[in-house]
């Protein structure tokens, strides 16, 4: 029985210990919150436009939006070893409304692109300069369509994602 009496000791923590534990817990929470906040600040904190530093100035680089155009196949008009052109491309615009306008007027866009592609010379398209010239003509055609039909400036670039001549 003496053993049982030794085990029933009343141990009451001092009120000073509770305060210390609460203060330590609060300091720990503040450190965690400060670490998260600092990390978010360093990483940019979200989906903002990217900034590029030029000297002491920051220049905002607008976000690029892309629209893929379906595969297009045309026949070359002139005789020669190359008879077909297969092209896939992406349009890039900084304003997503431009790409929405392109989608709305896709039949006109595809028609004008197909007419332009079929009028090309396969010898000229064999060179990089010829492909770059074609990209410029395609861009101008799509910009004209968007301007006439939606009153917007049009996409900023055309990129070939597939370009096959056979």
C-alpha cells in the first residue's frame, strides 16, 4: 500500500510555465508565417506579368496566349518534285480577346491562309528566308481579318509547329 501512496503525487504545473509555452508557440507561428510571406515575395506571388530589368527600370512583359490552328494541306500549283505542303501553326497574342476573335472568324481565317499557302513556290519555301516571308504574309492576313471583323489589332506572331513539303 505504501507503493500506491507514492504514486498518487499531485503535480501541478506552475502558471509561469503555461505562459512560456504559449509565448514560444506564438513566436513559432510568427516565424513560420514570416517564412511563407518571404518566400511568396521572392517568387513573385502569383500570376503577374513577368518583369525584365533594363538598367534601373523594370519593363513589363505581357503574358503570351496561343491558339493552335488545325493541320492544313495544300497542293502546289506549279509542276515539280514537291506537290503538297502540310502546315500546322500557332497564333500568339498578348490580348486573349484577339484569339477569341480569330476563333469566331475561323472560316475566313482558314480560307485566306489556304489561298495564301497554295499560291506559294516550293523552291522559295525551301529556304529559311522563304519561310520567314510566308510567316509575315500569314500574320498580315490574319491581322487584317481580325481588324476588319472585330476591330482589334490582331495577333503579334505566327509560329510554324509543323511544316512538311512532299
